[in-house]
C-alpha cells in the first residue's frame, strides 16, 4: 500500500504522495531558544527525525527545515535580566539545543534558519499581505484579518463562533476584530527592533515560520509538523497567512506528536517535575531516551518515569546482546561448515524486513516496528542454537539488526571487548587449526584478535596473550 500518514487537517490516514516524485519538502517547528530544552521538547525532535530517516530509507530525497525562534518575549526578558544582547542569549541556547540533539542521535536539519537572519523576508511577507488586503497597520502594529480567510479554523476543526468567544476574553482596541493576530509588533523600550515600513519593531511569532518555509522550501510543501500544542493558534495562523499570500495550499500533510507527561502528570516547574533533556541524557544516555520515546506511537501521549526507563533499558540490552552474540559467533564460525538452514533463514529474514516496513508504512508505527526488531532478536537467538550455522546467515541477521535500528536512529554495533574466556577459546581453536595445518583459519583468528587489541606471543610454554 505504501506509506500512510495521519493528516491532522483531514483527521484520517492518507496515502503519502509528494508534490515532486521522489522528493520531500518537510518543515518542523523548532524551539524558542531562551533556555535549555526539556524532555518534552525532545520528543518532536526524535519523532520527526525518525520520519526523515524512514523517508530516506524508502528512497526519498528529503529537504528538512527546522527553524530557531531567536526573537521572542522570553528571550528579551532573559537578555534584560542578564544584561546581555538577545543574540547572545539565542546563540548560547541554540548551541545547547544542537548539542542536546546530537546526544539523542538527531542530526542537524538540512537548513536551520533563524528569525534574525530572515527579517527582510518577513517584512516582505507582511507587506504583501497588506497589499492584498489581508493585513492592516494599527499604531505601528500590523495585524492579519482572519475574517478575510474563509477557511480559518480548518486545521484545529474549531467552529468560528467558539474561536471568537475565546478571542474576546482579551480585548485589544488596536484590532479590527478580536480574532485578528499580530504579524509585526511596534517597538517597546528595552526590546530588540528593526526598521520597517511601519516604524521600528519586530516580527510576531506566527509569521516567521511562513516566511522561512517560503524562502527555503517554496510556496507549497509536503509535510509540516510539530507538537499538538502548536495546532492552534500557531499552525492555524501559518495556514491563514501563507495561503492568503500565495493563493496555494500551504502543506499537504500536517503531522503532530502527542505530549509527554512525567509520572502521569503534566510537566510543570511548579510541580517540581520539569526535566531537562540534557540532564536525562547524562543520567541514562541519549540512546536510551530515544529508544524510550519510540516505544509509543508518535500521535499518542507518552508517560515518562524512571520505572519505564528501566524497562526500556532492558529491551535495548536484549537487542544489543543479540547483536553481540551474533558478532562473537561470526568470529568463530567456519565458512566451509555445512549448513542446511540457509534457505529457511533467508526466508525468515526477508519476512521480518517486510513486516518492519509494513509497520513503519502504517503512520510511522515505531512501537510495532520495535516489536518486529524483538522478533529479529528471537529468530537470531533460535538460529544460533543450531550446531552448524552459516557465516552468510549470521552476517545477514547482524546486518538486519543494524539496518532496522538505524532507521530508528539507534546504534547497536558498538565495539565490544572480548572476555578473557572468549580470548582463551579462540586461542585454543587457533592451536587446533595449526595442528591440523589449517593455517588459513589460524591466520583468521590471529587477525581477529589483533583487531580486538589482543597481542599473541608464541612461546615454548604455549601461547601467551595481552591486551594493547
């Protein structure tokens, strides 16, 4: 059936078709860099990196854009408190964000635009909306006329009357209508500002993503993604201003990940359960945090607790242990040994790969995909119980584990140090091979041990060994 994605816009699962065959234009909303990211911020980073990885695995060329919001009320407040510039605060926490992503094995986006670098494009965008009649200036502020966009509310599926009722809670006399939202803010004392046709000021929040997506991906994109908390008003407003500016459908697919709770409670500083991603990565390791996140479906809420992390650690260890066992068996298997399991194992391995693809095709169901990986572990362990195993089959299981875990951004092929007992067993096999004048096998074992940092010394009293 091919890839199916649940589209927030239509509230149903849809076949994935790109604007341009074989190419994906993907935009994901990034952080506001006024502090270190918390563990909830890490979830969309991991989820949509996994989507990017899978699309590439399935043969797509992906252009992945994720913005940095480096102009915001929170940033201005921190800068004023510290007596530094907004840019200094933004640079510090952008670097921290990228370091946190690296620890979670999330590669940088292809393009990481920042608001301060996109001011001319934002001003041009706002000016274009004014010229088309979709925006107006009021005392140095510029607002979007939501009433001019007949489809306003189509993403969040909220009746216009409900939206209007909510908007009237906070009356702003500068607005023509309570639902109108700000595109450009007039300058205030102590804020970073830029010159514009409407006087000194700075961009509103929503306009930045529309301007960046247009600049780097064009008028129409394939995927726009973020957390469910962004559906309204942020993504709703992006749609309104983008589609009014271009006259085209902004994004084909809108994807949103569920929120993360801590011990079944909403994360909050007041509750004392506010967990930074970097602290958890240091405590548990970024790989384990990533594995934990992917054990639930991305659209569902997920609960974080140390007990659940420990369960995830046990699961991750099962996968790594299976790979290690295969690796050690590969080191000792004799390629010329007869093996009557080759055809059956090839069938099993092929079916496991197809099952993994089917689960990931089904709305990126990483939870079920991980279940398939555990089935790979099970089949590999069963195969290793055979007295005679084939080098091709052992290597195929190893390759499959690496292939599937890499799609999820997990690294299992760590360099393993041989145990003393394993070194002794290999040395004994090498001795027997030399007695049988099987010098090829003897040399293979010597080279293997050398690669593992084991130095052999042949003495009259027997073979001695040491680690480099």
